[in-house]
């Protein structure tokens, strides 16, 4: 009862504050700066009380985002001084990258040690996963290039050392080599050098330098090699990687308790430096993501359902609960048990559900893939970096590989975004700004991840000829 009362008071306060702000912004009513400050901080007090009553991380992150905006508007010098807190949060997130990618990929591959048994299901699943995530990435690229949400952010006031020194991702040694190669073959050399740089010379060095592609390549080859080892020698290492992945998930959950402080500081610093106008760009990014995800569902997932004659109404009813859980918790992992039981009731055999959904959580992140392609180009646009179509394709290819294995953790895509930005010389200060609305974006992309993986089970079951076409209607009759 107390929660519902404070929620009602919070909604009324936010509504009144929004109306007053709009009236003042459009000069319909004249309100002094002191009066507007009072409105903001009364709202802040109510939001904090609401967060104290609700006691959940999502509410605290959203509250901190609002507090950060208020501090940035009213106390810009204090806001700029808070930057180390957001930097500390990003540094903590970076520590997760190497261990979590290695552990989840090795366990995912070596855990299914009987490769012959799962081979047929595996290649069908992976082919579908690749097609779906590729479509998602290109829809994301198209959306951000159409809306240009990152263009127009004034970065003149940002500290110089945070801006990229060069838009080139070619090393000095490669530049020297290119001088001895005809210009017509430069593209071939750059493409070949990109593949060369995906191979690690020292895995510890790759982890230290956050070379995500090198970590992924090492983990995949290691996982395949481990799967070929006799079971008695394989089991201890598989158990170790399972334990390591579970520990890193818990590690990430602990770090996320620092997220409200990191998010609040990032938002305060961003608004304090760039003014409140950057919020327009951030909300345009948010709108671009939601519209792009809707287009992905309408242009990719729905046509797949129609082509395979999946009963759409019954499918939507079946996935309603797991998608709701994913939306509320921003974690695909939280929705896993419900998604698996829902798909089993929908007519997909257990052996297919138990393989496709967990594998999809590593390799079929439709919503996350779309978000990462969109957000990485937003970062470049905000920094004034004019990326060519070829550079955008390189980023998209990298994201196809690196966005695997971290769906289980709320806001885990942030890890991949920072790592990709590092790899391509994109500035991280804009990512600190994105942190402020990442919670709102995570809700949508996680929901699409779950929808995509639920549909993938049906696709593979239909492909294998093992889908029970009557089950969805039996489920519908039981609901009636």
C-alpha cells in the first residue's frame, strides 16, 4: 500500500514538474530561475523517497539519472567535479570483459562435448542466428544514419584528452607498409590486417589491452580443442569455466550496485559540460532505438513467422510472460526458465528448447546487436567523426562477433560498447552520457532478445520437422 501511494505521489509530482517546465520553456508563464530550481529539487526529494521505498536497482538508476540532470543544470561546477565517479564505474565494467567472454564462450562450446549429436541442430541454429543478428545490425546502422541522432552535440567544452587524436585505426607500421603498396590494393591490405589483428599473440596481453576480438578467437579455438579432449580430462576445465562465468555474473551484479552513482555522475558531468541540449540528442537516440526495434520485429521476425506458418496470436500469448520479465528486469537470464517452459508448451520439443535458447543467449542477441550498431555510430557522430561506409561495416562485423555470451547480465552490452569504442578509437565520454538512458534502452533490447530466441526454437523445430502444430491451439483452449 505504501509503495502504491508513493508511486502515485511521484507520478503527480513528475507530471506537475513537466507541465511547469514546459510552460516556462515556451514562455507561456514567467517563472524565475530560483523558482525552477525549487521545482527541480522538490521533484528530486520525491524521487529519492520513491527509490527508498521501492528498494530496487532500476528505480535507483532512473532516480540517479534525474538527480544528475538537476545537478548539471543547477551546479555545473560540482557536476564537472563528479566525473571521476563515472570514470571509476566504466573502469570497473572494463574488468569484466576478458574473463566473462572467455568463460561463457568456452563453456558454451565445450559444455556440449558430444559435437556429433548436436552438430545438425547447431549449424541450423547458428545459420538462423547469423542471419537474424546481421539483419538487426544493418537495421541499426540504417536507423542511426537516417536520424543522425548524434550530430550537433557541442563537444568543444569537453577536456581535450578525452577526444580522439585521429580517426585512423591503422597502426604506424601498417602506414609504413602501405607506402610500398599501390593505392589500388590498400583496401585489400587493410582488410587482411584487420583479420591479422584478430589473432592474439599473448592472451594475457589481449585481456590487459581489452582486445575483444582476440579474446573471442582464443576462447572459440580453446573451446573446440577442449571439446575434443577425453571426458575425464575435459570435465575439470568445463567445471572451471562454468564456475568462472557464474562468478563473473555475480561480479557484474555487484558492480551494478555502483551503477546509480556512476550513472548519476555521468549524467551530471554531461549536462554540466554540454548543457541540457544534449538530452535532446539522447532522447533522439532512445526514439531511434525503439523505432528500429519495432521495424526489426515487423520486417524480420513477423515475415519469418508468416513464412513458417507460426500462429502469431498464440505465439505472442505464449511469450507474453517471459518478455514482461525481461522488460522489467533488463536481464534475459531472468526470463530463461519461463521462456523455456513457454516454448515447450507451445509445441517445441524439450531437446530443441534446451539447446537453442541457451545457445541463443550467446549467439542470437537481436536487440543487443541492433543497439550496439546504432550506439557505436551515435558515439562517432557525437564526436564529429565521419566514418565511411567501409569503417561502419568493420564495426558491424566486429559487433557480430563480440556481442556474444553476455546476454545474461543486465546492461552487459555496455561492456561490449566500451570495448568496441576502444578498438576503433571512438571516444568514451559520449558512452558516459549514454549511461544515463541505458536503463530505458536495455528494457527494449532485452525484450527483443527474448522474442528472437523464442522464435528461434520454433524455426529450428520446424526445420527439424519436430514442431507440434496442434500444441499452440491446445494451449489457447486451456487459456479459454
